[in-house]
């Protein structure tokens, strides 16, 4: 085997690795740029000419109360709600103070 043949093989292998690395960096930069574009805050001009960030409007749920109550084993009573999809749930509060929905299984 000639030494020149070995160096050609190594050179083409290194070029292949470099090409794949460039391709991976390009894809990663496109993904990060798209995340940055969507995470921009909305800024509007108010009546006095100052720029103010707009808060995201929380959508009120379309869930409705059923009029029934759910009583736990400890005797706590919660109003039963029905979601848009027809699922029954109660709004509970965890020990940490976080609000969450506990879905009920009707038997």
C-alpha cells in the first residue's frame, strides 16, 4: 500500500465528518432561531407614546358546573364541572397551593 493512498482516504473521511458537522450546526441554528422568533414578547405603543409589553390573555374555560357535588373521604365537598369534551372533574388545590383538575370516573 502506498502512503499517498492512505492520506487520500483519511482526507475524504475528514471532509465527510466536517460536512456532517456543518449540516448539524446549520439545523441546530435554524431550530434555535425559530424558537427565538416565537418567544418574542408583544410590544404595543400606549396613548402617551410609551412602549408597553402586552400580557397574554388567558382564555376562560368553556367548562360548566353540573350542579352536583363531589365529597371526599375526608368530608370535603367540591362542585363537579363538565368539560367541553364531556368529562367530569373537580377543581382541587394541592398542599403546595397549585390548582389542578381531578377528573372523575363515573361508574
